[in-house]
């Protein structure tokens, strides 16, 4: 039996939508995506310093949720699930957003713990994957980064409080960033990775690194030199460490006005892509990963599968 299901991921930097026809239930369900959208709203703007959601950021995000509610209605979605992640978790005034968001969507967004975020991303990215196992999925978000290790299901996972928006707002204040700023940011990321190694040592034993979310797909698009985003070229692209390092060196030494002209770089990520790419290359160096399988399937696919399992 086929169901038409929807999922919305409200992140620190972007808000994304997936509508799919789903045949079956749970991990074995077959997904036929009908609509994927991404809008950058920067809900997490300033949250790391103020611990509060900015009213303008809330307004931008609600506007996108109105668009997505319209898409759910137009496509005849039967059931949907929306989740809010790092920025909303960290904000003391999160109810100023969650209440109006529920009014717009006609159902309540769930405040998702980092570990649940990681579990759903793993489910979405690895379902039907035919690569050497065990896998480690890496999701670099705006406010947090999640690691999950497993084969058929998560066997170890951790969410750490570093992401492209957070590391940029904390350390990368110059344009382009000063070498001292980059060095300090790398040291901070390495400290978080010490926690990863302690809590999930199997990260080093994984056979396949699977990379998810906007920072990683953007680095892949830049490496490919895509003038227009093409998910068919991004999905399961093999990004090697040399390529990631080359992209990082280029972006980190360019001022914003030059950086924005790189093919494949979304205008909404121009100011935070250096921070995100810094996290990526530091992870690949630290855990000695020479290659990453880039995946367009992620938490949205996991959310849709979770609805089908209910």
C-alpha cells in the first residue's frame, strides 16, 4: 500500500522539505521522492551568543513553513512530521517559534534531541546502501555535528556542539579569516572529536564514511564545479580528502565578494561555508578518512520512513 508522506527539517541554517510516495513501512519501505526543497533562513542567527532566537530569523523561518504547508496541501500529503534541531534546542525562547510554527503547519514540530537526529539521519542515508560496512554517517549542521556508526542500525552515536554557523560566529570573524582564527577553530573542533573518539571509538573502524547535509553537498558541488545544483550528480559522489582540502584552501583564503563566485556555492552559505568545510577536513584528517560517499538521502528520508513505520 502506498502512502504520500511529508517531512520538514528545521535546522540552524536551513529549512528543508521532502514529500514522497512510500510503499511499505520502516527500513524496507520504498521511497519515490516527489518534491525536495531547501530554503536558508538562518534560524540560529546569534543563538550561540544570546541563547535566544532572533525575531527576524523566526519570521523568515515561519514564511518558509507557510510555503511548505502549501506544498503539503497541493500534493495531498496524508501524514507529515516536522522536527526542529540544534538552534531551537539551545534557545531559551524556543516557544516563541514553536507555537507559531504549529499554527502555520497545523501540527506541532517536535524538538528533536541530537541523538534522535543522528539516528534518523543514519536510517535515511543507509537504507538500501550497497557499500562496505560498517558505516559512519557524518552530518555537519549549522549548530551541531552528528556521528553514527552501524551496519543495519545505529550501534554508536554522538552529537557534538559544533557546526558551520556556530564555529563561524565564535571564531571566524575576519574576511577572509585570519590564520590564527582558523587555527583556533581547528583546535576547538579537535577537542570535540576527542569526545567522539572516546564515546564512539568504532568511528575509526568504519569501512565507509557517508556524508550528509548542506556543508558536505556544497563542498561536493564546488569540487564538481556545478553551475546549477544537480542532486543526481551529488548523490553518491565520491569526495576524496585531497579534493576537500583543495576546496577548503580556496574558500578560506578568499574574501566573501570573491568566494561567492565559486560554482556550486549557494549564496546563503557564502559566510559560513569556510567554517563548515574546516569541520569537514578536520574530521577527515583526524580519523584518517581518505574518501567520503556524499548522500542526498538524510534525516528527511529517515523521518519519512519513521512515519511509515507508525
